[in-house]
C-alpha cells in the first residue's frame, strides 16, 4: 500500500519524471558560475583559471538518513553540505552541484520539493548552484551528488603536505552530529541542538580558502571522525599526528556532556571519533598566527621512533604497521571513526 494512499497527497508516480524535473528546476536558481544550467544534455560551468575542483558523494536511505528522523529539507541541506565541505577542504570555493535523485514512486511530491529547497538554501550559503542532474525510480531512496569548485588562482591544499613540527588545528563543531545520532537511535529528540546538528551540519565553508591563505600545509573535511580523518593526512604525508586531549576540553559543550551522561559514554569520544559535522582540520607551520575560530588540537611528529608510533591503533593493522594518529602520545583504543565496510 502506498505511503500516501488516502492522504490526498500527490506522489511522484502521479507527477511523473518530467513533471518532477520541472517542479525541481523552478525552485533551483542559477548563479553566475553556471553558464548553462538544467535543460540540456549537460551543464556548462565557468572555470576562470582552467582548473575545476570536483568531488562526489552518495547518501542512501537507512544508512545516511531516515525519513522518520529528517524532513526532505533536512536531507537536502545535509546532502549539499557534505559535498560543499569537500570542495572547501581543498581550499576552494564551491560553484555548482550535480544531483542524482533516486526515489520510490509513492514518495510525496512535497518531500521532493522540500529536498530541493534544502539543496537551494545550503548552496546559497556559498553562492553555488544546482546545475543539473538526474531523477530515477529507486527504493530505498539514493542521492548522488557531484560538487564542483574553483581555486580562484590558489594552489589546492591536499592531504599530503603535513610536515613534522606543524600545528594541527580544527575549525567548526566536533562531535555534535554523533551525539545527535546517539539520541535519535534511542528514540529521543533532545537535546535539540545535537539532533539538529545531525540533521543539518554547519560546515565552516569559508575556512577552507582561509586556511589556504594562512599557509596550511594540509587540509581535510572531518566527515568520518577527527582521528580517522587526521589519519588520512598522516598517511598521505608520511608523518604521525598526535592529538592532545587537554586542548579539546573546551570543545566538549554542555549538550555533548548531557548526552554522554545519559547513555553512559565518554563525551570526549564524540569529539575524537564522531563524524558528519564536516568541520575542517588543517596543519600549519609552527608559529602561524591563527584566527580565534581555529583551535589547535595537536602537532605533527615524525612517523617512526616515537612512543606509540607502531602497533594497533589509528591506521595500524599490527606489529610493524605504522599508527598514523596517537592521542596524548599513545595509540587510541577503539574505533577511530566511521568505515562503511566495517
């Protein structure tokens, strides 16, 4: 039986593929970086310095979002945010999204329209546009997004430039989305602040280009967990990163403490291993004067010959295998973040 049968709501089956495309196009304005938008076989997006930053991501219903937890608007904001943040994590400015939307035929048109509004509003934060995409029937729902961006004459900031002696700093919230997921998974809706953080992340998009201007040697979007994502930088750079928990005390906000107390967890674990906040983590040369919103959380060390540099831990797979990230000088016990296949 259709979810909307007997409710009077129009469904995608009733509206049809091209009717849906028309409704969505009408709600998605085109910005100056998109020279040719939806309606042709492909879009045309400006590339002023002859380079395009490109990234892609997917969301699957039941894995990345649930319709009983999030409205279409929330999912639209989240889908856009996690892709726009990846562009910012290269030191670039997002310009456009290409969106593939697979949904069941009994999905209310209202939900799809709300989803488009979420995409539009998140893109508006950075001046990006939805330049095109595709719609298909799928059950469960699946959303695929390709994000494009411009370096505007700057060099990309990659994961591979961290050097021993660099500072490790973070801009943005950590652990809020994980705390919100823990609350929702137990059937609750409060503290509302963390639930909303899980539904709609708030990446500091402009911190990406800012980090590049400040001379960041490496940069990454914290999507899987601080330790897990710092391990990507450490491995790509051939270094070890040590996170200092004394520097993270101020990041353990009251809502995180409340959730941790309610479920018997360590609030610091949300900060260290919680994903989907899409904060930005970067390494900077020692002595770099950072704006106050960048919080130094650790340092870059030599990859070998230091306590905890080998053995089980973040990035480690056994004796003789490098542990790329340590916490207060030793390996971290437990999962370091999210892994789709573990």
